[in-house]
C-alpha cells in the first residue's frame, strides 16, 4: 500500500491528504469489502445447506410413502422418482465438494452414481466396466445431464437384465471432435425390434437431450443395446 | 451383519428424516433407541440409554448444537457419534470425537452400507475393507480401525 503514498490529486476540497489518511481510508475500504465478501460466502453456504436439506427431505418423503403403498406399479413409480431425486442430490453433493462450484466433473459423478445404483440394485451378477476420461461441464447443465445418465443406467439395468440374467454394463466418457460422448452399452436382452420404446424415462431423456443440445443414438450391440449421447463441449457454455 | 445388534440413537430435528432413518437403522439389523430433536434431549437420552452409535445432525431444534452433542456423547456417554450433515466442510478437524460423517443429501443405499460397515468396525475393532462411498471417517478412527488409505473408492 506504500505505492499510493503520493498526495491525492483531487480530493474535492483542494487540500491534499496525508499518506496516513489515505492508508486509513484504504484499510477501512478493504475491511468493508472483506466483510461483504464474508457475508456473501456465508449466505452461499446457507443456501447450499438448505438445498441439500430440502433434497434430503424430498427423498425421505418418497421413501416413507414407498413404505406405505402395496401396489407394485405405484411402488415402481415411487422408486423411479426416488432415483431421479437421488441423481440431483448426487449433483449437489459433488458440486460443493469441489473447489470450483461453476464446473462439474462428469466422471466423478458417474462413479458415484454407478456405485449407488449398483449397490441398491443388489445385482452381483452384473459386472460394471468404466472407462472415464476427465470431462467437465458447466454446473448449470449438471442436473439435466445427471437425469439423463440416471435414466440410461437404470434402463440398462432394468430392461437389459431381467432377474436371473447376469452380464456386463459398460460406461464410457470421452472427448471427441469438439464434443464429448457418453456411451452406455450392455450385453443384456437387447432392443425389442417389434415395439417402439416408450415410457416416462425415455421422454425425460428426449426432452433433456433437446435442452442440452445433445444427440442420443441407440444401436443394437448384438448382444444387448448401446446408447451414445453426444454433447457439444463449446455449445455447452 | 456380524456380531450383536448395535443400539442406535438418532439426533435429528427434521421429523420425516428421523423416522425414515429409524426404518433404515432397523432394516440393517440395528436397534433404534429413539429420536432426539434438541441437544438437551439428545444428551439426556444418551446418558440414560448408552447408545453404541448416535447419528447426529449438526443443526438441531436449538441451533447448531450437534457438534457439542457429539463431543459429549463420545466423552461422557461412552458411545460413538456419526455426523449426518449437509455442512461437511464446517466440522471441526477432530470431528468433535465422532467417528466420521455421512454428507447430506445421502442415499438410502449409502446409509445402509455405512451402517453395516460401522457395525463391523465397532464390533470387530477393525475395518472390513475400504470406506464405502458416502461415508468419510475421522482420521483418528481410520487409524484405529487399521485404514491407511483414506480415499474412498470414488474420490
């Protein structure tokens, strides 16, 4: 702060202030700014805390109601919604864990999601293979992205491997020609060629891909199914 | 599950979370001693019931008093506390004597796995393997249970 010891050129009153005065002014200003920043940071923590607690509350509500209902179709719907809330919750846990709250680490997220989904599915007969490059997307895109990945993974698990049929699910993330690709492939029962796929999960994927300007492509992996979602890296900003 | 069922006290002021946690605790084979919503209630219950494990939220009905609750449970009641909070970064470095933390928002599976893992640690005196995703152990407990590698699988 010694660099500013020159007399002020224009104080509005014609009188030059002493270096001591100036230093005092700068010190006071710095203190005020530091305090303001601390307040903002505290506020951010408070909001983060509330978001996390509310997400926890939503999932507890779904879990509690799931305990009450007996209808299998209704139970499946509640489970589905719980999975979606969990995907968003995983995003929030990840976002504030990292130092950079504006970027979202896709691969770390996928590792968390896979561990949770596979664990709660309790299917030891399904092997998971991960091949994840480090890719980051803007935090604002994290939740829709997470919902897409959640649908694709649960879909592979549920439709690819009916009870009793084991196998393998591959999840890959890599950068390629200005976009990044998520590949989810399984060697399960594969696509049903006679029916057009439908359902709420698929609608979510379609709508959110549109939102993310992403392309999704499903192909026959023989055996099983492969779906590749490509997101523009630059258009993602 | 190995060994006897742990007695678990839930310290959480959000009733819906507390009740759902109680279900989970029972489902993994532990025994729930009940729920406390304030620090006073928590310490009273802990002194009376001597829980093996207390699941402690930091924000209780009387303010951010969970850290002190955890400290009292581990120093005065002979129990082990585990934090369950959305504010993992704000916990004191020594975890106030608690064995670790589950960050909110947690998943049902995350809590089940963590509880089974801690049951093993508390009854056998050492860890059955690497720390599961969603659970972070306090350095003192990681050492106590023979874990040199603290990084969870998904770090």
